[in-house]
C-alpha cells in the first residue's frame, strides 16, 4: 500500500491496512517556509499539517517566510 500526504501505513489486521498521520512531532525549532506562505517551526509540523488537511503545498525553503513570500508573490504577479 502506498500512502500519500506524508502519512504512513499501519497494519490493522491481516490484509487490512490504513494510512495515518504522524501522531507527534519533535519540539525543536528549525523553521521552514511552506509554499502557501506559512512558516512552520519544523519540517515535521509542516508535513503533519499537509497530512491532516490533505493540502497541496510543499516546503518552499528553510527559514521563516517573513519577507520572502511577499517578494516572490509580487514578482510572479508582475510578470
């Protein structure tokens, strides 16, 4: 079975499986900016958000989104 949205497969019974989201993330802070313009404290929290909401966005770059999202969005709108 292949799971999507950063979920992982667990066995429920013989020949019965389910895709589930991570149930916890580490508390360390290593910010990552997602392609939706939100800053997450770490990659695990971004992947958990994607899994829980079935969102269609990705990691954009390491660090905060502050300033960079607006600049990238403004440039793409003017082209």
